[in-house]
C-alpha cells in the first residue's frame, strides 16, 4: 500500500494566530507561558487537519516560533557566545535575541538573515566558530513529538541534516568550510537518534536540502559519511532523505547510495528525474514521490500526476511508494475555504495547503484502490483543469502584440551612466553621502484601521484620500526635520509592495487570506497571476506628485520591479516565467514614464527578489539572469538621462551575480549590509561596481536602535571599499514594520553618522 505523507505545514495558522501571539509577546502584552500554550494549540490544529485529511505520516518538528534553522542551531547547542549572557534570563529570550536583536539589559544585534534557497522565506544564518562545541538541547522538540503521537500515531519527526545545517551557516573568522565541524556535530545527532528510538518513532524525515545544489566533492562525501557514521544509531528508525526545489541531477546516485530507507524526489520541480531514479533505487528502499507543488496555488492535474505515480508503481510496486508534496507546504496559504471574494471559476483552479493534503490523499487512494475509487474527485478535477486551459480570461491579444514589438533599443537608457550622472547631479544638487530611506514608513494601527474601514465601506473614498494625504504630509515633515536629503512619501496607501500592484494590474487576483510566512511574524499575501498583464491606469503617480508638491527636496517615486512582482506572486504555470515577467516590465515602464512626466526626478524600482529567482543549479543561471536583467532594463529605460533610477536588494548573497547587477545599469543601488557588518559590500568593492551604491547602515528587521557611533563605523568601512562620491546612506530595507519612536531615533543617528563621516572626509 502506498502511504500518504507530508513534508511540512504552514506555521502561522489559518487566521495568522502565531503572528498575533508573537507580536503580543514582544510588546509585553502576554507572557511566555501564554505564548507557548497557544502556539501549541496552532501546532495541534495543524496535526489534526493533516490526520483528518488522510495523511498517514504527519510531519512534526516543522513548526517554529521564528525560524526552523535557528531552532536547529539551538537544538545542537550552537548559541554564539554573545547571546549566552546571563542578562538573557530565559532560553526564549536568547532565541528571540538571536532572531531580532535586543536592547533589554544587554545590547545585541540580530544574527544575519538571508533567503531560504530560491524562496521568499528568510532564515537566520547559523554562526559557527573554529572552536565551536555542540550539545543536544532537544527537550522541547521531543515533547512536541510526544504530543503529535497522541494525534497521529505515525508522526514523522523532521530533522535538518548536519551537512545542510553546517553549510547554511558561516564559519566566522575563517575561510575554511563549515564542514570542518562535522565530526564534532555528529555525536549530537547520534544522541538525538537514540532519543527518537526511545520515543517509539518509526519514520524520520532527514532533510538535506543542499542535495538540490551543485555540491562540492567535499560536501558529497560529508553527506555520505554523516549517514554511514550515524547508521549504527538508527535502531528501528527508517530515514527518508529529503531535498526539494530542484532535481537531484548528479547527486541522484549519491542519494540512493545512502544507508536510508527511502529517498524523496521533488517531481513537481523536476519530473524527468523519475526514470533515472527508478534505475538507481535499491531493492529494499522506498521512493517518496513529491507530486504536488508546495510553492504555488494551482490545482494539480491529478490525471497527469497519476500517470507518473502509476509508472513508479509499475516499476517497483505500490507498497514501496510514499506520496507527498514536492516540498513543505510552508510556502502555501493555509485554506482556500476562507476565500469568499474570488469568483467561482477562478477559485475552481486553485488549491491551498489543506486542499493539497486532499490531493495527496486522492492520489494515494487511486494507487491503492484504483482510479474508480476516486472517480468523482478525478472528474471534478479534470473539469477545473479544462476550464482554466480554455478560458479566454488568460489571454489578451493587445498585450501579446506589444510584447512582440519589444526591440533591443527598448532596453537602453538614452545615455551611458557617466553622462547620466552629471545631468542628475546638476538637477538634484545633493551633498556627499546623501541620505535617504528605502521607501515605506511605519504602518501604524491608525493606517491599517483606516484602510480596513475604507475597504469595508465604512470610510468614503474622499475621507480616505484626505487621511492618506495627512499621513503623507506628516511623513514629509518628519523627514525634513530629520535632515534627510531624498525623501519618500511613506507608502501609507499600500498594503504590500507587491500586492498593491497586483490589485491594480489586469491579469492578477488578490486573495483575502492567502498569507504565507516571510520571516518570524512577518507574513505576505502574494497576488495570483492568472492571465496576461497590463496596466489600465496610473498606480502611484497621484500620491508621488502630491508628496513632491509638499517639499523642495526630491521625492522618490516608488515602484516594485518586474522580477520581484513575478517572484513574490503566485505565478501562472501555463507559460514561461520570462513571458510573464516581460508583461509586468511593460506595465512598470509605463508607470515610470508617467512619474517622470509628473515631475518626479528620482524613481526607485525595487528588485530584492533578483537573486532569489536565480535557479539553484549553475548551468541554469545564465539564461535566467539574461531575461531578468532585460526585464529590469525594459521597465527602467523609458526615462530621460536626468531622471535618476534607483533599485534596492536585500537579504541575499550577491557576489556571484555582480556582473548581472551591474548590467541592470541602475544609477543607484541600495543593499542590506548591516547584519553582515558590511561584509556584503566587499564583493562590490572587489568587483569595482561602477555606479552609485547605498549600503544599509542599520537593520530594520530588529527593534534595536543602533547608535551613531555604530553607524559611523559601518560607513567608514564602506568608504574604504567604495569611493565616497558614489556612496549613499540608508537603512537596510523599508520601515513599515517598525514604530515611529524607534524609526525617528534610528534615522536621527543615521543622519548624524552621515554628517560626521562627511566632516571626516572633508
């Protein structure tokens, strides 16, 4: 009999219960006991939903209060020395200090944060040292397993494997690979396996997601060695080694050579690897088929998927199959049932996490009992698939004709950067080390309440516009008082930097509750791209124009770039991503031209997802980078020389794609660098990045307010790497999630830091 399994479930809760709990705890409105008790309620609901859906191996340990990689750092006892301060009185305080920083009793910055492979989920980067020691700290994890076993007898613990854990971190102060620590770490995993045996666990999900990457020979040997060493501790445990987001390719043979009971394949990402896998699988091994796309919202074509599953069943037998999503459902919204505003036709095309569980159960039943046993479900599914395939809503001839008219000249600015720079400096007349912010300012409860009242019809359009203009005026005045050189309007009318555009562009639909976790308590609601995209009207011009009328200082027009809108939406899967990105780029190009025509001289087109969209395998990357760069240039090249184009990127490793970042030809790029202490800027200096750059001097994802001296130190590092005349001063990212008190204090320090470094340079 095939077994229905899952790799992970959204942590936040159907109504974002975990988000609200965390934020109340951080605000001091609830205590640790209430946080942990109610978080357990969310976990148990998740387990119950999965068990009720027919999932036989329910994952446990995939839940996290902030980030699962941080959880594993703590579970193996790898807490950096600075966070072992006696002033952090509880393990929970220590955990959140690493995640968010703290100024309560002890002043500590947050650990570095970056993207989880090629997703918009952010993880906390483990920090290793050459003298690193490890010890098992898994009591809470084991208690969670015991609680899950009361609901799902065959609860399956999720373990982040030692090789991936080490490689996801950084060995501070050394150029050596973190794998030098593997021998010290393995005894901790051995102890953990012994505890899992004692707990009566049958199956263990052994996540080694680095198997989806181009692995060095050292890393391949480390994975082999780690499991060979640990195999003596398996006892009655059966391990399924798991990776996702990409095919295993040259690591496929390695995966099946490991001493594990099963190997998982993400067939939703790479279905063609099945044939080779069937030739490599050992007679005693099971195969986990990742058949459901855990990263998108489209209903699975069950008939087509069953063809693939039945092929595997015919080759090795149904009783050697585990049926699963390709990856954890962490990246999916929780439940489509809560969507009441999406029209019936479009809704019939969709599946959120709970619906994906049903798809897994249907496929499993069809394999075990035949397709006739799920005939009604297959019939309804086929009807929905055909409806989407034949719908006239997905194609717009005018959009397609415009795409055909794009020429190489469409991707070029009027003049080269050196020529543009002179014209822009003459127009803007900015000081050395000009100061600015990334775009958004605090979205206070008043802002959110006004937006909600407007959407419910409790606030008229005129009253809402009056409110937005008052907030914008206040924001402009605050920035002037702080002494910022280039201002922003604050984005009070925007719920999210992608969703806001999705609400206004044709070809998108926006859900009511399609939230997914980005990091910690931060959730985003990606819009859904179902058809061809075009801009029916100006989207940002009125507010930008109004803000510029309030001040003599330049105000940036704020746009989200085409690659980021693509990556941070649920994208249609019935045409190449490149085609969809070009359509978005043309819409953003039209908006940029209209901003310029309205008197805006600085336009920021954010592309924080450029690195995120990079394919995991090197051989696939050049093609993506070419069309991604072309899309940005298409969006940004419709303006004149004297209009300054900015872009922003954050929380990624940029060094390997610096030639492509330079090829964007943005006049100014701002990047996140504070958590890494300007480490990310080294690559830009070594590369001799030709245009202007704004390295972030403080971390906006932490409530901590850095001092002026701290920012001066970072700026002095920046000046050592990049000529001062090409440097800007800004925070790491937008400020919407912060409060005004901390924002004004931090920006005051930032402006003072810029002034001090100007004086030093003078």
